[in-house]
């Protein structure tokens, strides 16, 4: 079945540094991937839609210059949290849908802690 | 705007049935999903239903959809302790692929 991986699974970084998170579709191609953020004991909030070969579409209130998204291939999207601050600490989850399926598959998530 | 609501907590005894309810607002939703999240883990797709269906059964899981009332439910038969997790319902937004999630229902299964 369709599998989405994320790397790293967890990362700790210092305030002011940047962190890149990768999202890969392992056995299918995805022209569109999605990035979500989940705070502890809360639901998932959609941050942006990552489009292969074009600019990402950001949800209202999400800073595009802070959360840089690149979707350079049909199997890889990256989210870079720039100049990270402690309030950016969260669980970041990506998802993708096989073009031939209606199933939206989620990655295992990346836990970011900014100290 | 789109909104999905769920009750926050449900406690059942092992062997009983669990019913988790969800309401949504976007009448143009094409698919509705149920996901399971265990502590510290990502989301596991449990099942989904197309908006023109009213029921779908998959082993212990039964999904009921009342499109008129925009109400979705997930029934877990013979609930086991391994079913303890947070369950999210989500609606897809037209053909965008975006999912709007409910707050999640924490299911506690007592032995």
C-alpha cells in the first residue's frame, strides 16, 4: 500500500537556527502534498499545500517566509522552518494522495523541539 | 467556513461497542475519513466513505453517514484495549485534497 515517510522523526534545535523536514512518498507519485502542524493534545491544522513544480499555497495566518516549502519532485516535499523559535515546537505531519486513489496517507510525523 | 466537531472523550469497557460521532459543515465534501492516532505517532487511516454512501462496513468498523444532517459516526465492535487512541474524523474539501480535521475523540478502553 501507499507509504509516506518523514525525516527526521524528531529534531532538537537552538532558537534562531533553521530546520529542514523531508516528506517522501515511497511507492507512488504525488503532485500534491500537504503539511500539517499539531500542538500537544490538539487537532491537526493545515499549514500549506505543496505543489510539485510550483509555489506552495499557504493557509491563512501561516507565514510563507518562515515555513519554506519546496516540492522539487513527484516524491519529495520539504518544509524548512527558518529562524526557529520555541513557539514553533510542534509535531509536523505531511500527507500525500496517490493520484489513482482517494486515500490520503499521512507520514509518521516529525517532532520539532526548539530550545 | 469549514468546521468539523467531535466529542472529546469516550470511555467504554473491553468487549463493548464504541460509537464516535462527528459533525461537519461543508456540504460539498466528497469523502469523509476516520483516522487513528496513538501517542507520539502519526495518523493511521482506518476507513473512509464517499459522500453518496450512507454506510460502510469493514470488519469491526462501521461508518454511518447522514448527509442531510452532516453527521458521521464510527462504530467499533468488540472494542479492545488496543483500540485506545485518539480518533479523528476529517472531511475533504471539494477537489482540493485538503482535509479539515475534528478535534479528535480520545477513546479509553477499560479492561
